């Protein structure tokens, strides 16, 4: 694994605009960065990322299977009592899932380590599945990468297949907060994949979703929303008045409510408890557990947070990095042993490993000067070049 400086495509911003990538810069800062790429050998991808991602996903599904039979475990995973039966029902009837993304620490010298699982929100999906593939194709055409350069990336193919497996009896609605440019860009891409799979699709701003006298969710044309694919975390649904109507609405959600059980950092101590010493896990405990005292260098994480918010890195009993955010009043926290990320003079990098249709199928790389990956951490494309091995 190496970070390689490469020449940018001279017209990449025009290409981004042509393909609807409107958030390549955000808040005045560059988000997409193709002045470099991360190069892996095929062995590193298959042995150290793809296989472990597949195994980690299976471990998470096993955790769900155990959790739905234990109200205590569901509570530890952050599911409110009033939603426990509904969450369990969505698992028992196997409501389908499309995607999830593991964040992994990997520097090419040892097993990848699980940092967290973003199991129900697809941040980085468009960049990983589509735009970095366009980058690879054009860079080979320009002669800036060798003709045999490849990429661990069958994400779009898997997405279309996953949507194709869903029933097509009615309109597949998609929703997010319409003022969020990044989320709208992502969900527009998801809609395109669903359309390729043969679905009738419609978008509705989440603030515009209504309900009829039978508490069925409806769109602005008063059509019943039978299936809703959303970019909106389940813990937000649990807290919103809107969420109270979900169990009796009849609407099937993608991602389903059972994904809430593994989209929380509470999975970290529970996975470690179930699989102690697993090479792809880091020791982790709930805050207050006496065993956490022996962690040494560690990261303190709220059960629910987004884009690195409210995460603190402690080394040698000293806080070396801390990110502020809106999650400081959460009742539950996790302490996870600190590990080393890939590091270069340009910062730290995290591997985002995508699971689509239960298959490990691609990665996206995020880089930041900070060791804590945040909203504006840069997305850097990757390539498979066997000559980088060793």
C-alpha cells in the first residue's frame, strides 16, 4: 500500500459537473482530491480488506440474530423500548438491506482493524462506486496509469443487482433532507441505480412526507409510500415524532430498522465480547466497564455520532485530538483501543469498505490531517497495481 502523487485530469471539474458531482468542493474546501491515489496490491485487497470485510459483516449479522431475542442487548445497542418489537420484526421477516460501509484502519503492514460500521447511511457511495471509476478509466486513457491498472470496485454492479432483487410492485420512493447537497447527490445516484434495475422511482423531501387517516405515509401526490429508501439515520427516526408512526405505517424501509442494531458504535464492545482477540477487531468496552482501564491509548466514542463528531483520541493519558459536535449529552459511550492509520506527510487515511447485497465489493479512501475522519476529510481514489507490493 502506497500513496502515489499523480497528475490531475485538466478538466476534472467539468467532468464532475457533467456527471452531477456537485459536492466535489464543500464549504470552500476541496473534498475530491485526485492529486494522489492510494495504490494496493491485489493480495492486499483480497486478503486484508475483502475477506475480512465479508467476515465482519457475517459477525454483525450474527449479532443481530442474537440481539433480537434479548431486550437487554437491544437496549445496549440503543433501541428504545417502544421500537424493540418493530426492529425485531423487520429482522425476522428478513426485510432486505442494500448497503453498508465499514471504516477500517489499514496501513499495509497488518490485519485491517474495524473502527465502526456505517450500516444504514451511504456517505461516500457515489464517489466510491462511480466517480473514482470514471477517474481510473480516464487516467488509463490518458496514459497516466498503466493499462492493467485496476480498482476494487464492483459497487455499482452490486447496487443495480440489489435493487433488481427488490419487488417492483409499486413506486420506490427515495427521501432525504433536500437542502443537503451531498445527500441529494448521493440519493440521486441511488435512484439512477434503482431505475437501471427497472424500478419506477420518485423523490420526496423528508419534510414533505405526509400520512393519511390510516397512518400510511404519503407523497405530495397523495400516493401511498409502500417502500422508502432514505438517507436518514434510524436513531433520528427513533427520536422524531415522525418515527412514532413508522411501525404502523406499513411502509418498508431501505435500510430496514434492523440495521439500527449494527449502525451504532455499541457493536464494538459486543463484537469484542463475542470474538475476543479476533485479528480484525480492536479491544473495546462500554465506558465504565472496569476492563477498559487496561486499554492505554484509546478513542472515546459516543454510541451515535456522524463524521467524527464528539470523538476524542487519548494517548499516554493525554487528549491529543478531540472533535466537538452535537452528541456530547448522549448517555452511552464506548472506549476502543487506539490503532495506527495509514500515514503519510499528507495526513491519515481510512479505508471505507463497502458491503452491497451482503457482498464486500469495493472501497473508498478518506484522508485528513487529523487522525479523526470528519465531514470534510478528502476523498482520494485508489488503484490496484501489483508492482507496489513489498
